[in-house]
C-alpha cells in the first residue's frame, strides 16, 4: 500500500514556485500536441483506446509519449507489457520507459512495489505527482503526448487540463448505451468549462461481428456516441466494434494496434487515428 506519508517521485523541496513553472512551461513547449483521453464512466475501454492510440501514432513515425495519470488504477503498464518495469533517473529527471525509439511510457504503476499495492492519496498530492510527471520526466521533444486519465471529472483530469498548456484537446470514449452516454455528456461540459477543446468522441464496443457467420449483433446498442456528438456539436471520430483481438492484446501486453491485420477493430481504429491526425494538422494550420 502506498500512502500519503510515503514519498512521491523525487522533487527538490527547495525549488521555487517560479522555477517549477519555468520547467513545466519549457517541457510542455517541447510537445507538439497533447491528447487527453477521457471518459464519463469506467469500463468503456478508455485505457485500451489510449494505449492503442499511442502505438498507432508511433507506427506513423511520430515521436509519442504515453502518460498514465490514473493514480488509483493504472492500467497502462499491463496493457503495454511493461508491468515488471521500474523507473530510473538521470540524476535530475525521471526517465520514461522506452517501448521503442518512438514511444515513451510513464505511469504511477512503475513506482508500485507490487501490482496489488493501493495508492491512497488526496487531491493535493495527486496534483503534485501529475505535475512532476509532466515537468520532471525527460520526455524530450514529442509530436504527441497521449494522456490516459481516470474516469469522471475529478482531480486528475482537472489537474492535467490546468497544467498541459497550449495545443491540448480531449478525446472522449464512450460505449453506445444511454447510461454511458449520459455521463459523457457531463464530460464534454467539463471540457468546455476547463477551456479544453474536444477532438471528438469515440464509440467503443459498438457491435459485435460473429467470426463464424458474419452476423452483426449490437450487444450494447449502437449509435449513442454519434448522436451525442451531433447533439453537443463536437466531432464524431468513429466506432470500434467488440473484437476478441482487443481482449487478447490487452491481456498479453501487445496492443492490437501493433498488428495492422488485427481484425475489425483495427480497421475502425485506423480511421479514427487518421481523423485525429487530420484534426491536429488543421489545428496547427489555423494557429
């Protein structure tokens, strides 16, 4: 168990507030685009989307960072096959775990001695740790930083939205049923109140195609995410069907985006990544 009395990632107590702000600003200015992956509720596949988005962007020869700020339930180490890794430093900054030359990963999970350890922290300490993950990690120049937030609109997503600076946008994940969609509606309101542009909505677990007969079954309904996007005036990025390859990839630590022939989910996901890239290019051109 990790409690508030235990040390968070190393941070000099004598650093001035001004120095902290300067370091954070300089680090964020080295990053082209920040994609903050959000969901209104848990269980919609948000971390899976974040992990595969980072992998897919890195496969397009972008320099990508993947930051897991789900302090109480970090999933990224397992999803990326990195759950046995620990963090190192260069004497001054924390070093992210390099999955490849183009993909760097950071998570609170790398600081836990055991996978079963619980992190029992209140808001101020979570804010401090998230700030350190943004300013005191040697990310280097990145084209994209993909940030996996916990569900809801609490401390972690609010801290990220306040700290990341310019060129940030929210990627919101839902499932089709109204119970999930109603929570995502609040998530969009959160983005607007936090002055965070919404890159778009992804509808995950959107139908299942039987591998034997080819019949499509809408286990959780269909179209809720697209209807909400139209209602709230934000882009709809696409639907990802239920695909056993997604489950196998998550359990084995090999995200399905590592295999271009991974099945129907990969086909749908490729179009989502294309739209995010296009939206990023348009935003850059309009600056």
